[in-house]
């Protein structure tokens, strides 16, 4: 056999090691799971996974209550429902109540708030609501962070001292202080001042959600600005000179020549920054935003199921970050093909 050729024996040996590696991987996973289960048995913890679905979607009993006091004037059957007419002193109300849950009879006197009947309705659970808030906050903050970071990154390399120094000041201030402190400043300081001004002018106040979004967007924008700056400066300056020599203006050169190339280089670090942003959104629970972590903490407090719920919380964050990672990899393939 010629030197450097790949024999059948080598091929089988390679496949054998590959299968052994896969087996060892799953064995390690099972060992970790088994170790966690064994530890919970030692602390006498009872796993109740069957109770988890109700925190995503559950069947709730909704009560139909009278809004006025008076006599039940009539009960009119309408298929599987009954129209209950309540006649008060100078007003009448009609309620549609499922026949199998009707609690009143014709001629009864009822008071405001009395239960006439009830029905079952599917409702969204607290974990699904928290997941939606996390997704909403993250999407808005990512979009604003891109806009802020792009303009700040361009200002960072501008020849205009005012723009450059402003960008540097913003980047250093934001990157030099913890996100938790910035959230406090946005909510307790800036939020209080801004809502007070709105109230004095007869306008509605902004909810904590928007101050949380602002804190995340400004925080992400500083890091995106440095990523954009590094990406632009990684493109050889000769390409800018060539574009200008062809008669393009500086904005045109940036738009058509520099930024498309820089985008391909900055996509991976941008993805890492936005994945971190999704996880950083868990800090918003400290300003009364019921995102996923705060929702999980509330359920743990009421149900006393910390193990199952925190595992579920971690898996939900993993789903969000993994989905974003897959989307970025798709963009990388598309831009590579387009290039």
C-alpha cells in the first residue's frame, strides 16, 4: 500500500474511536443526571414534574358574578347556556351562564358580586408569560442596541473630535459600571424624574418595562460600538481610498464597501453579545418586571419546587440562546454564499 493512503483498518479504527467517544459522552450525561438524582434522594426531595405544565398553560374556573343587585326576573334556555335576567330598582342586566353551572333560580334575590355560574377556560401560565416578557425585552433591546452601537461605532472612528470624544465617554462610562447599577439608575433616578415630569404635564407614566429596555439597550450599545469599530478598522484602509478614488463619498464608501465586509467579521461577536443580553435580562426582576427569572422565583416561593422549576428556567433560557445562535450561523452561511 502506498505511503499516506488510508487503509480499511484505519477507517474501522477511526469509526470505532468515534463510537466510543459518543458512548462516553452519553455515559457522562447519564452519570451527571444520576448523581443529581442520588443527591436529591439524600436530602429527601420529592420530584413533582407532573405539576410543571400548569405553569405554562392551565384550565381555570372563571366565575360569572352579578354586577347589580335585584331579582332574577327570568331564565331563558339558549342551547347549552341560560340567559339570566337580573332586574334591579331602575336597571336590568342579562348574563349568559352555562346551564350545567347555574346557581340561581327564577325569583331569587341576589346581591352585587353573587356567583351566577362558572365556566372553564384555558389560560396562559406565569412561566409562559415570563418567557414572553423576556423575549419581548430582548428583541427590543437588541434592535435598539444595534442602532446605538452602529452610530456610536462610526462616531468612535470619526475625525470630528466632538463626535469621537462623546462616543468614547459614553463607551467608557457604560462599560466601566455594572449593569445592575445602571438598571437602578435608569429606574430609580431617571425613571423617577421622567415620570414626575410626565405627571406634572398631565401625561401617563412609563412602565418599568421601558426603563429596563433602555438600560439593556444602552448597555449593549456600548459593546456593539466597540465591535463595530474593530470590524471597520479590520478592513484595509486601501479599500476606502479605492472607493473614494472612484468618486464615492465617505457615506457611500461605508455603505457599499466597508460595512458589508465588516458585517461578516463582526457577526460572531455580535451574536455572543446578544446572547449575553438575553441572559442579562434576568436582572430586570429587581425593578418589578416579571420576566422569566422573576416569574420562576415567584412560582418557587408558592409551590416549594425549586429543583424542577430552576431546571425548567435554565432550559428555557437555553432554548432562546440556542435559537439565536442557530439563526446567526444561518446568517453567516448566507453572507458567505453571498460573498
